């Protein structure tokens, strides 16, 4: 893995799920199962049919919740988020290497997630790194319009005073990095499939976020 030159960066944006913890933990598998439970309940359909609609909504709208809202299911978004994030986080453990990597980054660190604020807080606290982030831009703050909507990136940047030229965004979803690059941010694709990406808007790729952060060139060492 080559060393990334991030000496121009002073704002560090991180997706949460499958980015700040490994996909192998299967936390999102648990969330997806809870989503299917929710879909079964509101549609009254057999589980396989409910799951098919869930996947369609995700693919067409960015999140299952956005699909539910767009298709007038009468769902209270906060009820949905509370339900689907009611999962065990026992599979998550603090990663000392990742904590060290985050601590050395100069400037601000923000979480930028399509999930709820409460879920993000639970995960960060479980991983013992909540204190390392200035704030969380969550789905309610985005008016429930998920990434990769450009308007959501613009709202996040306006709310937190993010200058795209000095920002880097870490994500496990390739499509969610496209608008970041369009706005002028540096992009890093994270996860086991990152190396296979050939998208021109991906500037860096890593399957080991901790190693990437600890080796990257930064403008100074954070206090």
C-alpha cells in the first residue's frame, strides 16, 4: 500500500458502518435482518417478498427508509431507525491501531452517516472513540435524504463549514464517494473490495483503515 499524501487535509469525514469497523463484524447483517422484520410487518408479505422490496428500495433510493418514505408507507422515520438499530454490538471491540490513527489526524473529524445519531453514538462508544469526533451528521440532519444525494453533501458541508478542497471522505460504498469527488473532496474507498475499484473519482483505496491512517502523510501531528 502506497503512502497517501494528505498534507492538504484539515477536515476528516468518515462513514460509520463497515468503515469505522470491519465488515466482518456483520453488524450490518443484523441491521438488514431487522429491516426485513420491519418490512414484513408493514407489508404483511412473506419474508422473501418483503426482503425483495427492501433491496429494491435500497438500490433505487439509497436506503430502505428513503424507499419507504417515497412510496408512502406512512412510516415514522424515527420509529424505523429505532427498530432497525436495536441490535447487539457485541461483535465490535476497540481497535487500538485505529484509535492511534485517528488521534494523529490534524484538524476536525466528523462522522457522516446514513444511519441514526443514536446508532452512531452507540458504535463510537462501543469502539471507545466517541471522544475523537467533533460531531455526527446523521440521516435526520439530512432530512432523511441519504447519501449519495449531492444535496445531502452540500447540506453537511454548509452546516459544518467544510471546505471541500481541504476535506477527505472515507467510505465503504463507491457510489457514495462520487458526489464527494465532484465537490472537490479527496476520496478514500475502504474495505475488502476497494482494491478492485477502477472508478476515476476514487483517489485512494485501502482494505486496512488503521494502517492507512497511521501511514498517511499529514500536515502535522494532532495534539
